[in-house]
C-alpha cells in the first residue's frame, strides 16, 4: 500500500459508514454494516451509485445475515420443517432476534476481516499483490466503471485521481461481482501468467447471471424474501464459508477449484485478485489480476437467479443448464415470463424447462406461512450487465423493477400467471405490428419495406408505467380473463393514435398508393386495413370503425 509506513490506516466496514441507503421516510443515509442491521426496519433499501453496485452490496449483507443465523437451533435441526419454521417466525412475527444479538456477535467475531486497509489481510484483496515491475493503475479508472472513459464520465480532475474509502468499498464489491473479462495484469506468483499477462477467465458471477431481487416494505423483509432456508441452511452449511471466514488469506495463486460449495461462497467468490493503493483514507490506485475462475455449467448455488436449459451442451444422459441472463431489450416485457412461469405447471417430460429463481419457488411453498401477508406489495428488481465483444468491456446496465402483490407472485395456481404473461406477449405483438405498419407505409409511399423498430420500442416505453400499475393492482379475487381484456382494451386505445401519427408523416403519395406487378394496391388505406385487423385479433376486439380512421387522418 502507499503512505507513511509507520502510520496505521484503518477503514473497517463493520464500524465506518460506507453503505448508502434510502430510509422509509424518503431520506438517505450512509451507514456501517453494524448500523445497517441495527436500523434494518427503518431502511427501505440499499441505494448507492448504481443498481448493479446495490446488488453487490446487498448480497454481501445477505451472506452476513445467513452466516450469523446459521447456529440457530431450528436451523441446525435435522428436520427440514424446523428450517421452514425459522423462516416463518422471522417473517410473519416480524421478530428482530435474527437481526440483533446474533449479528453483533458475528460481526465481533470476524471484525478484523472487514478492514479495507488491513496490512496483512485487507478485505477482498491480496495485501502484497504485485507485478514484476511493481506496476498498477493510478487513479480510479479501473475501479469505477463510469470513470474508464472520458466520454461517459462526469468526473474530472481530482475526482479521477482518488476516491474515498467509503466509495471505494462499494466499487470493490461491484468489481468482484461484475468485473468484465479480458486480459488482466500478470501477478507475481500466479502460474497461469504468460508473457506478463493474465489471460481471460470470464466475468464475475453476477455478470454471468441475471439477478432477481424481491424487495419487501423494509430491508428486514427484503433479507427474508431473498432467503431460502432449505437451500441457504442446507447440508453444505459447514463448508459453505464466505471469503472473510477462510483460515488462510488469498494469494496471487488460484485455489485450484472452480465450483463453490454453497450460496455464501458463491456470492463472495473472488473472480479477481485486487490490491487497493491508498494515501490515508483515499484510494489512489488499483491492481487487478485474475482470481478464481468459476464454473457456470449446472451451478445451482445462487437462489436469486434463474437457469436456462442448454440444448447444445445437454445429452441424453446429462442435462446442462446455465444461469439465465436478462435480455437487454424489453427487459420488463420479456422478464415477466421468467418470473411468473410455473415450473411444473406443464409436465416437463424431457427435463428441458428453464428454472425459476429458488426465491420465487420458495414463496409458493405452502409451508412459508405467507397467506396472512398476501395482499402486501413487493417489488421485483431485475439487475444485469450487458458486456461488449468477448465480454471485455461494460456496455450497459440492465435494470427494471416491477411491483406486484405478494399473492400474485406466490400463487400456486398457474391461471393468473398465464394471464399476465399472455398480456405482456400480446402487448409486444401489438408493438411489433406498429413497427410493421410503419414499414408498410414506407412501401406505400414508393419506398422499400423496412421494419420500424423505433416505433415499436417507443410504444412499449410509453406502456411501461401503465403496465406496471396494472400488474400491481391485480388481485386473485378478480376474473383473470376480464382483467386481461381491460389491459388489451387500453393497448388498443393507445396504439391507434400512434398509428395515425405515422400515417400523417407518410405523405400524400402513400395515401394515393400504387399497384404492384400483380395488380395489388399498396396504399396507406390497405396498410391500415391490414394493421387494424391484426390489432383487433391481438386485442380480441371486434372491428368497428377502424377501417375509416385512415381516411379521416388523410383528410386532415
């Protein structure tokens, strides 16, 4: 590290404020780990510098919560029903026992392992990590994603040369969760280094998966909604230790295995070896080398992500699944199917279905006792990162939130889920039809047909917030078919004005039209007729006056 070798600098994450949160009253605060658990019912959520960073911080806090509670008598019982009882009592009785003394005792026990600048064992770092020429990246460009490019960053001058330890800690967790692949510095002592370089081993675990976070009304409920007791406190509990509980600190060498022993080890997996250089409490440089590669095939230790079936890698004897990433395009509309599709609702004879996150599957377990809280609203957050070519750079953060009643998410009957999924699919189909209509207008004006993706995406963006409200207001005591029709009626009502705008912009030539070599008329009128029939089919509406709308538009 840097600075006066005779001066001891400490920044312990247990005691020092570094976690940004939003409180229930709408204000924000910056807390230490201990303060956060002491005020867990006053906090709405972790709210830092980016959704991806917030996820990384939340997952570390979850691991602390899991490890601190692992010795509870109900959790060490050999009976699985006792684990369910522990969860039910912690959630429904709103007991703070799982956040109080057990957390304090755990933090006291491992206090020294959370020091960001410890001389021998700095948190999530290697104290003597170095290259043959003692090189490192000065400033914060390799630590803070938006600082890597002058084009994207709002930071300038001194803001690019250093960052306080509180912010550095948050970005360090982000780095271990999301760091992109590509060539890294070649660390002394790493036998994998060739020609002074560390060659690609992949992204962090979070970057290879699609995280689903279930947010409750406060952070205490959020911790429990993202805890699957039979999984987190399962048979691997004794061996499933986070990085700070290991007997020996990390070195430049890999541990020689790429399969985590459980959720705690997985969510604290050290994909990189890191060393922060600091002057006082300001981080002024960083060295990043390769850490431990992680196996993605059939890696089922993450309760907060779904898994997709791989037809290419599966065989008759072996089914292979990978963590399921979020789609950067139409995250909300495509993500709802992954959230609500009931595994097992349709018999999966060949075991090829995608798997939902265990957290959502657990909510449907009748043993969890959630019936009394069924009308409470929860927020479903989808978080991911889209990378550039070869996953060697960040492209964009994938982020979407969808509110819904807990009863909707936890419903064991597939009827309501299928209704919501088909509503989303029909909406996307309507938006696609709008893009096709724009292409047909282009052809009617004498040009060449070209699908108008901008019109499609613009319409879906317009519907984002109304759709979220519609999903949130859904109740299991209403008729699903009628409720879906209400939404489709709204979609139909909103799409026609968008189509009329396109007609106005198509010009007089499109209104007049032309005949192709087969004698078929290509005009705005014929395009509208085709469009309206398609919309009526998708929204299950009888065509009434749609045929005449284009003439009205053209006359204006």
